[in-house]
């Protein structure tokens, strides 16, 4: 073997050390790159989710614009990510027809004395100007309709074509009924001006929860066609003339002083009609 000079050994050790430093930096860069790519994928997914959530609604789109601008203004050197729950950036005021959680609990106790009711949520952060807090107690379609009180001076009307048996009425795809009483964020203006069939496949579209809203808020119907939208029950599909082409709807006839359970073509648009949405709130 040839003897190794000390200077040569020192040079090799130094070179190995620098190689190790370079390798370590390369690993850090690769890790940072993977993290950045992961952040990009996550941000893209969240942005796509946010767009689906907005769904063309002007108020929700404005919330997203404000959230994006706020993220940019807060730290221009940091990557911008989107919250899956866009912050409320507007002054929320409950509508005149809304009832407090205490009033809703009292109403539910009167109608379902044996039901185990949930405690009201500790907080409620509406995502739109029209979202309100709603206590929904699951029940049959007919039972919920029977429990609705028409506004003072009105009577209730139900078109004979709105049948509730499974041969004529079914849930829209992906829609599931709640199995127990639950607090919901209820948006009565969601889907305004859109076709009911466009919301088939969305689990957030309201079905029987809409009837619960009328039970809890009997004066809500007085604002329909008078600034607020009348609701389609787009979480259902109603058979008409042999095809699942309709949805139940609720309407108010001022002249006849009637609150009606009626039906509309699922493909029909209407500027005065909505497809309300619901989302479950943590207790």
C-alpha cells in the first residue's frame, strides 16, 4: 500500500464534507419542491372546491374575491391558499321572519315531544347574506306538510299531482335524509334563477329540510315574490306523466290567500325561484 499524505487526507475529507453539504442542500431543495408541489395541488383542489361552493352565486363569488385579495394583501411573499370555509366578509342580519334557536327548540318540542333534540350550535358563521340557522327534525313528507301552519289569513293547498309514495316521489341522486334531529345552515336563496335539475347530484340541495323551514318560519312565505325567491324542493324528483321530470315546489297566491304545495318542470328556470341548500353544523 502507498502511504497517504496528511495534506491529501485533509483534502479528501474536506471534499467529502462539501459533497455532504451539497447533498444535504439538494435534499432540502427536493423536499421543498415536493412540499411546494403538494401546496399547489392542495390549493388547486381547494380553489376548485371553492368554485363549486360559489356555483355562480354573486354573493358567494364576492366572498371568494375578498378572501383571495385578503390573502394576497396579508403576505405577498407567502403562497396563497384558499380556505375551504371562506370567511364572512359582509354584515349579516337575520331576516324578519327568522326565529331564534330557543323559539325553534320550543316549536320542535311541541310537535315532536318524544324527539331527542340537539343542543344549539356554539357558533354560527353564515357564508352568505341569506343563510340562517335551522333546526330540522326528520319526519315523513306528508307529516311535515301537515305540521306547516299557513300565515294568518291564508289557507293551505296541495295539488293532487304531488304524491308522496315511492312510485311518484324520490330523492334526487346523492341526496340523503338525516336520520336524527340536526341543526343546519339553511340558504333559501341558493340556486336562484337556475334549473332544479342542475342541482341533482348535490347532497347539499334541500328536500324535506325545506318543509321544516316552513314549520319553523311560518312568515317566510310572505316574502316570496316580494323580494325573496319561492323555493323548489330540488332535493326531490317527482314523477309526472310517466317520467321523473318535475320537482315539488312551494308557492303563495296572494289573490286567493293560499300557501300551496305544487310542482314545476325541473328544466324550467325562473328569476323568482330558488333551490335552497343546507349544510350540517357541528353541535
